[in-house]
């Protein structure tokens, strides 16, 4: 009967209403319940029991009675979830409209624009490996005596016994032009408007192009391997230089360029790379003072191989060469005109744009690094800090080796796991004041100072901090602050730095400023490029405000931007299209040629669908209210409610380590040591420390945890993350 009284027990609270009130919305939960299509349970008093939230049900019941909804002290998202459960379509539509008004697809005031996914290159499927060897006839005889060509395929033959240093000629694709018609270069139609250089039919008789759709289908149906994604358009890394952005995908690299009037444009796409790309770098090509220096140089590393291209402003490209480090490449960057590749196993590879020489130098196992000006500083596992002056390379050499000079040795002999260099504006005839902050594996942070007048005596120990109980993973010394991060949930300690005439001073000395955590979870089987594409900072110039970018869980569309000095929240970035953020990078773009224009700082986010979104951090920092910076009302990272919501899709795994988190650690589980073992074969003895180490953007490292049991049944489950 329509007037029948229905008694309900919702979550322990009793409600009474009429059948007509409950069933006026067709095809709802109650129409099915009262018609018998859904089985029901009754309590001891005969009321129908429904195991749901009684507070939210009371709001829904009032809507059924009055067709109005009261949203005071009610979470719209939670109410919408309950309305969907009960099948209240009219209420769901109203609540959805409320949500859409708050979250516009065009983004908020910080959203600057987006770039669509690129058209990927053709897959070149090799039938065999080939070797290309060619000496550069334009180089001197003395240079050629120290050079040896490298092969261009992934199956490089590795020398069984190679010396501690090598000077090798790059494989210049222009050499193929001189080998006759069998190796001539032709331009073939590409998958987008920009053409690429490919070998002619005669030269590519060993290869045949395969449509990229075939690759996508094959990867989608393939068995997932540890650390290897099957989505070929996932952005894995982003790097910037001036008004250029380089974006890395699993098997190719793209370059974008910004123009004042037309904005960002896709300028160049590399050919397909068989081995997944793990590191990229971009820089201006420095030639000579009377030449055009507008070309950009882009480098990509996969395993032990480094590939280098020259890109012009019109999108033309030339492959400069392919170089072999013989060990996995853990860091790739430019210092001036030199391309530098580092391996934690103790090798430094350098390519110089003037001589086109590739040289490998053996050093002590590297645990951290930083660069300032023309200096490359290396923190090593023996407790020493070494430096190389790249500006004087290759002139300053000893017995054909790089001049690697020991600058300082830790008093306790601990591993130097994090390194930061600050060049002060104080100058003299002898040079700059150099200030260096470093962290160790024991948790100690030290500051050393090099005076121009005491260059021959080495740096002096200035200050020591022993506030961390876990290995230090990051250190940043800037004009106003000293920031250190340890491996326990990315615990951050900051100090304000006192300076006198630009130089660090002991009066009144460094003052403790803040203590907070930047928790960041990673997947256990993450790929090598994950940490390089998701490093949380700090980002920014040393004489400016620096920020952390906090990505709480791997599969998320949100990033928390926080001041590195205080941990205060600057803003929350949320993907405008709801896609997962797979990589991010903070980069300062040059100002336009218009009067009054200034450089602006942007956050670039790469997504799993191949798109790139841009966010204006300069505006975000300008909108901060300095008056509230030191008040309790300021938010930092995610609140407990926000954190729980972010963790809803995670299955947090456990381990038997003394600390439940060595974060961010999982990327080191498949680090250099494990990759080196797999490349060199099981028959080769590995004498390195079995605890791999991972190096961050400023050289942070942390010891590798040894996982015991990853889930209750002893097997790693899908969607589980390391804590």
C-alpha cells in the first residue's frame, strides 16, 4: 500500500517513513528493496537493516521528503557517493553540478596551458646488429691516436680489459654520407609535419619500419616485467633550458620551444629507441664567439649507452654520436659545453663539444654530486669530496687523465651522501668564496668554506649539525637557508643562514627554522626513470625562494607545492583533465623581448596520456600572504583527511626494516648495481656493495632496504607501494 509505514535501521539508527516517500524515484535502491528484488535483513524489532552512514542517510531522506537538500556541514563528495548507492539520480545530478562549478576543465588561475600528446615515431625492428666505425678526418693525428669508434647499436661489444680512461670518437652520422649510395641519407615522410633523417632503402636493408600501433598492441598484450611500463606515451622525464623543454617517453624524446607570439610548439621528435630511456639532458650548444649558439643539444641515456643530438631552431637535427660508458649511467647533465655522465660505480664520462672527444675516467664510487659554475664536485663513499674544473678540460690533464682533485675528507670518514655548493658574490684576485654543505650516511650535516686566500690549504670546517638519525639524502645551501633531508619519511630540517657582506657568518650563526616531512611513496617495481622524473626538489635558484614538489602516491593527479624553508603550502596542483601525473619539473623560462618582461617560474607536469600541462609558480608565490607565514593556520603538506583520501587506492606494503620507511627508496632496488649485473652477465663477479644507492637531483643518496615480505602472503600485490 502507498501509505504503508516503513521502519528502517540505518547503521544502528532507526528511521520511519512512508513507502511512497521512499519509492517516488523509479529504479532506485528502495524500489528494488521493497519489491523484493533485493534481499533484506531485519533487526529484532522488524526494521529493515541497511549498513550505511545514518548521518548522510538523514540528508537523503529529507531530500526524498521535500525534494530539497541541506548541504550545511556535509561533504558533497561523500553525500554524492551515498546518493549513487541509493540510486537517487536527481540528487546525484545536482551534486555533480556543484562539483563541476568548483573544478573547471580550464584550470584555476595558476594553470598556464597544455601541450597535447606527440605523434610517436615509427618502430624500427632490427633483424641483426651492425657496427659502424669511422674516424673523423678533420681531427688531428694526435687526437686520433687516443680515439676509438663506438658501435651504434645496443649490442655494443664491450672490451674485456679497458684502461681507467678512454678517449673515443663519436659515431657521427655525417660519416655515412661519405660511404656511397649504400649508406646515403634520405628524408622520408614522418608521422607528423616534422621530417626525420632515416637511412635509405639500401642502408636499412637490415631493418624495416613498423607502425607504432603495432607497438602499442604488442605492449598491451605483453607480460608486464618489473619496472617497465606498457604505456608507450607515458611521460617519464622533463628537462628545461631557457625556452626549451625536453620530454622523455619510454622509447623516444621530444623537444618543445616557446616563442613570444605563438607560444609552445613541438619542434623535434627523436627516432624510436629500442632500450627504454632512463636519463635525459638538454643544453645550449656552445661553439665560438663568432658563431650562432642557438642550437640545442639533447642527450639520452639507456643502460650504459648515451646518445647525443644537435637540434636547430627550425627543427632540423643531427645525431652527433653514441657513446658507451660500459657501466649503467645514473646521472646525465651538461656543464657548459661538456656533456657529463656519472655512474655510481665510480666512472665519469665527458664529451667536449670543441674536440668531439668522449673520455671515461675511473674515480672512487660516487655517492653524490653537485655542480656550480664550471666545477663538478663528487661526494664519494670513502668520505672525500673531489672536484673537476670542467672549464679547463681538456687542457688541464695529467697523463691523459682528468684532473680529479681531492678537496676535503670527512673527519669521521662517512660516505658523502648529499652535496650542495654555493658560490658567494664575494670575489678577489684569487677567486670566489666557495661554501659547501654536505650530508653523510650517519646523518651528519657539515658546512665547509674555501677562502680565496687559503686555496692551497683546502676548505675549513665551518659548522656541524647532528640532528638526523638516518642517512642524509639531500642538502641545499642557498643565500638565506640551509636545508637537509634524511631518509626517514623525507624528514626535512631547515636553518636560516646569517651572512655578512655576502659571506656566511657565525654571528649570530645559523638558527633552526623548521622541521617537517615530505612523504612520497613509490611503487616497488618502479622503472629507473621514475626517480629522475619525480624528484621532489628543492627547485629554484639559490638566491631565490625554493620549493618542494610533493607527490604523495605514484598514481595521482595532485601535487603539493611547499616552501623548502618552512614547509608551508604554496598551492595544490591538480590535473585539469584528471589524468595521472607521471613526471614533473620546475623550470624558469626567460622573459620575452617586450619591455618589462621578467623570467617566470613554471611547473611542467607530464601525464600518462602523453600530454604536458604548465602551471605558473611565479604567480603562486606572489599570491602568498607573508603575514600568515608564521601562523598556525598555514597548511603544509596533505592534511590527515587529504592523505587518507590519496591512500585509498594504495595497498601499503610492510617490511622488516628498523624504520618502516626509507623513502624514497624503491627506485634504488633496481639501481646501478642490479642493472650492471644483468648487463654484464651472471658469470661476471660483482664486487660492489650489494646495497645499491640512488642519487637525487642535488646528489642525495640513501641505503637500499632489503625487503623481507611485501604482503601477508609473501608476494607483492598489484597496486602496492613502499612505505
